[in-house]
C-alpha cells in the first residue's frame, strides 16, 4: 500500500471516529497493549503509552490542544491492533508534532507538580 493510499485510508477512517470509539479504545487499553506488545520495539511501546496518555487527557478535558483529526487517527489505529504494526510508522509521522507538543505539556505538568511538592 502506498503512502498516498494510507493517507486516504486515514482520512476516511478519521471522519467516522466518534467520542464513543475513543471511549471503547480506552476501555480496552490493556488488551490492545498486550496485542501490540509482541513484536514492537521499546521505542514504539513508549509511543503507544504516550498515545494512550494523550487520549485519556483529551477525554478528561485535561488536554485539548490537539486537533480531533490527530485523536481520530490514533483511535483508528489503536482500534485495529492486528494492522497496527505496519501502520505505526505512518501514524507517528502524521501525529509527530502533536505528540511532541503533548510531551512538552506533560513535562511542564510534572515540573509544576515537583515545584508544588518542593514548596510544601
């Protein structure tokens, strides 16, 4: 499958993703992680963890600085773990800047938490 075909597939799938799909993916987080754990490198497992963290913060309203399209691409990919491995590099390319912004947000939250604890 070419990159253009993959991009078109993502575009079509993200139009169909709903908040209910987000909820379902999060409900099955442990199962999905177990399915994709076999055959993924440590680097990819860290990215998968970051994706789940972003989805949880998005759902809870703690982080909304991400476009719905990014959330939908992640949900669509994680909801199809049997196809996950060959799509992951493309998903990481498509969501890279949003995931990097989210990493920065989490780092700032951790710094804030540390400042509060040190101030006690």
